[in-house]
């Protein structure tokens, strides 16, 4: 089954590349703006071996990791608190639903005035965007804990913090992992977008694309860098998915039995 899904995915990628090659070759769009897929792939291979571009990739991943970690440190404790205390959850629900839809990149002008460092600004915006999937997943997972189990824990004299640590957190862990996987892609998108919009840093994939796009003749470079960014996002998602399935195998087995 996995092999079939992989082959289907590969077929889709090849069809997309073929379409790009044909469109670039027949001249429907000027090559300066839409180069053939072969030219983009050749340029991508050159970028991978370029030390300067690898430094840009490393800078972006460093900010991405910092933002995701900061989001986890905030969202998981907050989610456990909100999921355990319905009164507090009700009090802040409107605020969460108000803040959650605000695009992180829309806050760039405001954050520039508040945060001095470019990399810190990118990290904070990535953390803001990644915060919500983790927080919401945690809140709903904690709220979904079997009440009978909670009542039994209280019967045995466990305090509320002990119930959260020993029952709620382990039960919510698979959902926190799923929220983290979703948030990782969002954090990467926001990091690169902030680099593009703010444009004040020295290194980063967004900075590289911004500089390359200044010349219309470098469209192949722009497409190649964007493709590599997409591959990074796919590799991160795939890695986190594998870790999630390995760490919470019991959870996926239970879902399979329930289906």
C-alpha cells in the first residue's frame, strides 16, 4: 500500500515537471519568467553544492527550529491549563479565536518596531504562527480525556497537577505531536515569508530569493530556491510523521481498530 502511494506521488511530481518542461520549451511564456523544468533542476543541483546557499538554508532552519521550540514551550503548558480548567478556557476562548486567524506576516511592521534583531523577529513571528495548532490540539486532547479515569485518579487521592502530568499529558501526547507536525510547516512558511517581506537579514532562503528576484533573468534561481524550500518542508513533515508513528504506535493501532 505504501509503495503504491509512493508511486502515485512520484507520478504526480513527474507529470508536474513534464508540464513545466513543455510550457518552458514551447515559448507560451517567456523563458525569462518561466524557465523549463530541466533548467530549474540543474540550477537546484548547483545551489545544493553552493556553500553560500547552504548557509542561507542553515540560517532559515535555525530560526525555524527556535520558533517551533518557543511555540511548544508556550502552547503545551497553556493547552494543559486551558484543557483542565473549563472556567479559564471559557474566559480566554474569545481572545484565542480573535488572535488565531491573524496572519503572522501581517504583524511584521508592528514587530519590527518592538523587536530589534532581524532573526529574533523572524523567530517570534514563526512561534506566533506555530502556536495555534499546538495549543488547539492540546486543549481538545486534554478535554477529551476519559472522565471516569479522572474520577478514579481523584478517588486515589491524586491532586489536579498530578492528574494532568500522569493522565492528561500522556493521553494528549499523540495529538500534541500531530499539532507540532502541522505547526512545523507553518513555521517554515512564516520564517521564509518574513525574510522576504522584512529583507533586513544577511542570510536565509527568503533573503536569497529576494536578492535573486531583483534580476528578471534569474527566474530559474528563484524557482530552484523555492523548490528546495518545498523539499525541506516535505522532508521535515515526513521525518516528524515517522517519529510520530514510532513513538505513538499504540495510538495508531487503537485508531485502526476503531476504524
